[in-house]
């Protein structure tokens, strides 16, 4: 391996440790109230239910930018049917609505809890990442 023009030789074990450390540095899991977002080493972004273990409770995007593009295509007020029109099915639609409302990168809040719907907003810089409107 070469670093700053200097060649370094690593044992197989040291190389494996370095590889694991790099993977850990490239991945990040961030938990919110009901959802979590994970940046993976391969560049993909995964939205999941915070406490769930099965793949049925997660949606993998090619990148975080792909999730942003999905959000940008949604109307100013949207619900599970609107998210479903993008090809996402089942409970993942509701999970994504909640993730948009919880993640600070999206100017969005829950509009109604039953049926679940959200609306795009313009947040103040100091606003909380999660805001829920009363029914």
C-alpha cells in the first residue's frame, strides 16, 4: 500500500483490520424517532424502521441523492398513495413518509397521522428534525 508517496507493507491481518476500519468510516447509521437511515460503503442509502431486523422493513436506494430525487417528485402534500406511485409498495410507503419528516435534510412534517400524510415546509434553521401536527 502507498500513502503520501511512501510504500507500506501490511500483513494479511493488518490489511483486513484496515479494510474493516475504512468500511466503518464510510458507513453511518443515524436513528430518528421511528426510522433510521444508513449510508453504506457501496454508496447506497437504506431507510428502515428503527427497531426492525427484516428486509421487509427497509428500502434500499442507490444513493442518498436517489432518495432526494424521490422526495422532489412528490407533491407539496403527499400520502402513501403518492409514494406508492413511484413503485414503492406496502408499509415501506408509510416508513418513507415518516423518514422524510424525521430526517433534517427534508423540509417536511407530518400533516395527519390517520391517514398518514405529510407536507413540505420551509423550516427555520433551528427547527427540530421531527415535527408532528395534531390530528
